[in-house]
C-alpha cells in the first residue's frame, strides 16, 4: 500500500474474501499494516505478524494491535472511531473455538477485516483504481483451489 491512501472498497474486501475462501485476510492485513506503519512513521515489519494470523488465539493479539493502529490513524485525521466490539465478539467466539470452528473462521477472516477496512476508509480519500497485488492473486488462486476441493 505504499504510495497509496489506504482506501479499499468494501465490495473488493467482500468479493476477495468469498473467492479466496477467507485467505484474503493475509494480503489485506499485510498491506494495511504496512500502510498504517508508514503513516505512523515507524519501520514496516508486517511479515511476521501476518504469519501469526494463521494461529488461533495469537491472531487476536495481532488484530487487536491492528485496531489500535487504525484508531490512531483516524484520531490523527480527526475522525471518530470505535472499533473495539469486533474484538470482544471475537474473544467470545474464541472460547467456543473447538465447537464453532466455521463461525470463528468466518468472523476472523471476513467480519473483522471488513469492519476494520470500513473504519479505515473513513479517514482516507475514495479512489477509483485499486491495484491487485501478487499476494492477492496468490490468495485468490489458493482460495479457488480450496473451493474446488470442497465442492468436489
């Protein structure tokens, strides 16, 4: 997201989530975190935290930190935001992780990024061009393979 404004249309988040079977969270998180760290003026080191998204419970820590970065970004833009409820609901779902795997994964891979991007879009300018990165292409390709495996 370097040299971009952080805006991603919500239709893209939704479409890519569905096509990638939820794997879109990885490139989305990486790009968004790099952008927020760049805006903050701190070194961009998003690769390790992106890898940790694959681990239940640990991923909540990194998503919570992502929320703090978005809140800080919006406060600097003088936009109001309240982004804590998704984490609370996520913690509740985490407790029932073993008995509710599908809702947990749906919440983690789609609902949280969707809500975070919606909030981030409040502080960024809408644009008409949204480049697709190699990470998004890989997530889409792997997701389509997952859908093929599930449906066959």
